[in-house]
C-alpha cells in the first residue's frame, strides 16, 4: 500500500482527492457524507455576502450515449448564512480532523471587508483559504470572481489583503477566461499566495432549445452565460496546470481542477504538477462513491510502479511539456494496422482519405470475394495519429517509430543556425 | 372477382397470438443507434439485397430525424417494414456487422422496425408519383416483387395496374407468414403506400381464369410476371385425399384470418422449410398438443432458418429426421401416418424396406415446397425451365413485352427466395422496364 497522503502548500490530506468549491460542498451534511465515503478534503462552497440564486441553474452537454460530458451552471456562491456555514465547518473538522477543509472566499474589492471575512472564517479552524477569483457569472458582473481574476493587478492587490491577515495557507483560484493564465498566476505569486488552483469554469452557453428557441438553461425564457466544466474541459485545464507548473515565475504548489473523474485523470494532473486534485462534476453526476475507485486505482497504480508515495508523481511530466519549437523534427512515426485485430469498419480509411493524407490503401483481401484489407502506405504516412484515434479496436492501429534515430533537430536550432 | 376484403379485427392480434417482437422504447433504440460505428463502405449495406444505407438510417434515428430514417429504408426497400420482421438478419446485415465477432452486432432489424413503425404511426407519405410518361404496365401478382416493381414504376411516372387473385395485396406477407412474426396490418400498410402513388390494384382477379393473358398483352405496354408460386404439391402417397390432410399455406391462411381449423391434438408436418415451421407453430397455437415435423433428410439439410427452428422448438415442436411418409391411414378422416426410415443414396433419400412405423395422428400438413405456375408462362408465350422464367440481364423474358420478377426467377439455388430478394427483384425489373420505355435499352 502506497502512501496516498499529500501536502499542498502545507495543507495535508490523507489522499489527493478534494471536493471542489461547488454544490457538493455546500453543507456540513454533504461534506460529512463525502468524508465518510473517503474524500481527502473539501473546499467549502464559496463564503461571502449573501446572494439570491435563480431557479433553473444547470445544463448538461451530452454526446451520443454519454450524458454530461460537459456541464454548465449559473449558480452563485453560498446562499446560506455565514454563521451556519462556519458552525458546520467546525463540526466537520471535529468529526474528521485528518481531512483538509479549505474555505473558498469571495468579497467585494474592499480591504477591510476582506480582512473581516478572513478573520471570521479562520476562527472556525479551516486548514486554508481558496480565493474565488474565477466565478464567471453573476458575481463577476458585480466586480467579483472572474472580474478580479482577469486582471493581474487586482489579483495581486486582493491576494495581498488576504495574506496580510491569514494564519493558514492561501490558494488563489484562477479563471481560464483569460488569454494567458500565467499572468494572473504570477500576480498571485508576487502577492505571496502559497498555492494556486485551476481552472474555474469556462464561459459557456451550453445550447439553444431548437423547439422553443430559448437558451439552455433558461430562466423564464432568458439565458445568461454560465460556467463550463466536466470531462470535456479536462484538456484545457491540464494545459493551464502544465503551463503554470513549468513557468519559472510561478513555481507554486498547484491544486488541479477540471474534468477529473477517475484516478487516471488524477494521475495525469499530478504528473503535470498538481499535488491535490479537486472534483465537482463527477460527484454531481455519480455521487460521492466515485472516490472509492479513485483511491483504489491510484493505490494499485503506485504499487505497480513501485512508488511509495502519491507525492512522488507530482510534476514528473512537467519537464516533458515544452514549446513547439523544442520538438524533435527528425522524429517519425507511422501507423501500423494489426490485420488480426482489424474488424474492417474502414473508419481509419475514410478518416485518412477525407481528412488526412490519403495513405491508407484498400487492397484485395484473401478473406473472401469482394473483401478488402487496409494497409498503410508508410512512405506517405506523416504519423498524424488520426487513424489510431478513430479505430474502435484497442491496440489495432499502433504508431511505430521509423526514423533513423539521428540527432535531434528542433525549429529553435534551425532558427539559431540560420542566424 | 370481387372477394370481400379481410375483416380488420384479424389483422394483428389473431387467435394465433400477439406479435413475437417486443415493443421498442426510444431509450433502447437510441442507445443501440449510438452504438453503431457508422462504418465506411459498411458491410451491412453490402449484405442487404436491397442495399439499404443502414448506417445512415441508424444515425438518423440517433439525431431524431425519424422521417429521414424511414425514408432511407423505404426508398431502398418498398417492403422495408416487413423485412424488418422477416429478414434472416443473422445471415444478412447483422451477420455482416463488424461487431459480429468481438461484440454484439447492432440490432439492425429492431432499429429498422422502430423507424418503419414510426412512419406507419405518423401517417406521413414519403414518395410521390413521377410526371406521367404515358406508358402503362400490368403486373401479375401483388406480392412483394409486384408491389416493389409497382412502387418504383409509379415513381417513374408510369401507369401501373396490379392484378391480384386474393382479396388483398401483399402476397406471402399478407397470407403466408404467421401473424405473430409479421402482423398483417404491416403487410397491408406497405400495399397502401404503393396504392397511394396511384397504382391500381385489381384484387380477386386471376389472370388466365378471369382475364386472359392476351388482354393484358393487348392493353398494356409491358407486363411483369410476379405471381409467385402455387399450392403445396401432393405427396404422392396413398390416403392424402382424406379429410385432415392440409396444404401448409392454406392452413396458415385460414388460421391467420380467423378460421378455427379443426387440426386435432396430434399433428404431423411433412417438410422442414420455413413454411413448414410456420405450419407447425400455427398448429400448436390452434390447439394441437403434439406437433412433430417429419423430414426425410438430416437436421443439417433443413432449409428453415436456424432462428425459426429454435423458435419452433421453444413452441414445443418435435423434429424427426430421416423419415419418409409412405401412406396416410384413416377411416373417413386421418388417423395415422406411416413413415419409413430413409438412407441417402447418391444424395437422394430412399425408404429402407421393413422400417415402417405407424404414428397415430389427427392431421397431416404438407409443407414440401410450392408448385410453379407453369401454365401462365405458356399463356404469355414465355419460355421457362421447370417453372423458372428464362430472362435476360434486364429480367426480360423470351416475349419482349413481358418481364419476370420474384419467385418467377427463384429456384435452383441461384437466388434465395426471401422477401427482401423479391423486393430487390421488383426494383430491378422496374428499372429495366423504365429504361426500355425511355429508349435507353433495345
């Protein structure tokens, strides 16, 4: 059994799996249930001034037989009184002292009011703060959430206010609704933040009802942009985590968020620099029980690789994520089709023919009259991977290295040579 | 002429029981539709005699374009609703599905049934007659091949008249397939779709008996022979004229339309094809307690589809192989069937002397194939070989005004006599006639 315990900027939890600040972490009842199920930590639903929510708040993006590969929401921060939330935080902490409870905070851009909020909340015994500079809807129109997170100066200013009075680690949660997330990450670093978390949700309109022509979701026939999350955003989140992890001016512990549903997703985020991972949509879809396989699968993965600690994964792939102009131009792969595994759906053929480089041939087969087999024209295959992506059979199309192994040449080197 | 139309209450839920195919839910169907890989140059299309663009109609179900889905099916196959129920899909589309070996093949038949059921229930019309060409075609027989040919010719603008000896169109689909496999209203709906294109269907008319062939040759620019086949031939053994000996197709037709056929408790079915299976299961549903199929060859030689055989077994039908009926006994009515063991000599089953046994039975059903309607070929001046019309690549007979389709072409093992094959033959002959009318063929 590997040690799954992690340390993210001094915030410790028995495993890397935290509930993200979201509906599943809205109340003590829910957080107690989550801890009972095995979750290592919870970032409490954002505390701040009371708000009023609308009815009809979420919508899902479905793909074929899959429900909710993406989800958006127009719900705001907690709609429960601060004293109730704080009492429940104390109860959870008392019942599960080994778990991490992080309080998510949002407040108007006023130093005194931020100080007041931080001091009030930290009295409850939270293990850390997460500053919600990411919520893209509702609060941002009032100068909070993403309105702060999209401006590095505001991020820096507000983070400083919190760090001034906080006695526990401060995580700055970043919005992806920005051109270069490293700019706000650096601002958090300059302000003295202890960690960053990302991504908050992405601006989105999930759909339009083609019968009523109303936006989805609609509130009395009107819609507003929401925050997009779920499995479909994982690649965006992972890229932003990796970009911050490899930025010399950031160099902060990261809590990764965005489409994480399985232990495999968690391993990927950890390899790219996350020391904890936060989950919301998967719990909203399946309930707290999903953490059982996340823990079990991560344990087996670490054991199988002979790793003693989950922390041994953190950042191990960051050095492999580089700029395009550092990629080896001499590297070459081609597709190989395993004729024994091929089921002859011809998906690879038409993908290559219509959308790639026309280098899969249909040749007369010995399997029977009128049958064809698929063979890659390796001389023309550019190694784009598309055929292996559309193939429905596992390990039927593999990409095989064919270059001669000669010295690496990169675009950067070519430019230097040209000069 | 002018037999009464069928009583509508016998169309679906007959005394023979409700349809076997279970109702399909939208949830079930969409999950299945989304499972389809949407292959390129899909093998299921190649396996379909009518070349339905199966991945296309399945994807249209998934996107909620039900009209487009039904159109894709019915455009390629005018009998698409019937075929969804009677095609041996394991041997055709589903057998060719790329999932066949590593996973469960897509339930194409079920999806086709769902789409065509949607169309029937919607009451929508898919096709329109073409601009009038001034040409006329007579079709002898309103079964699958005749209806298919009529539909295509009407869409091309030709004036089509079908002559059907029964009270309703549909042929085998209406009269010869058990209703729990193919509800009669499905067969009749398909005929209605053809009539809606302006095709005239003259029912209760037997060409040769009621109207001479010469009249058709004189009144129409082209004639298509699609009359199918005749009754089940006699066994050629003593006692087969006794009451209690039935022609399988006659038995199925009478039972299908409500007659309480007095089949008795013990029934012997002679034969092992799909009609024999239907006669066996119908006998059971008419109240027979012991239904046994007697076949002169072994199980591996049965022409019935494996799924039909399995169904018959599930209905309690027993199978006895290598047995040949030698006589039927009875005093005023069947009381016993005498069978002998067979041995296969040079491919031919022969009774082994001294092996006879007497089986007490109440009824004997002949299901040993159907006779060809050779006399009609002669009336139209059409050359044929043992009841199979001699045709060219355009399905044109030796009389250049006359074409042939469906069972008139099938036999001798060259083409399987499936409903779906008849549908394609109808399309082929219509295309050929149309080409001739347009002067594209000689």
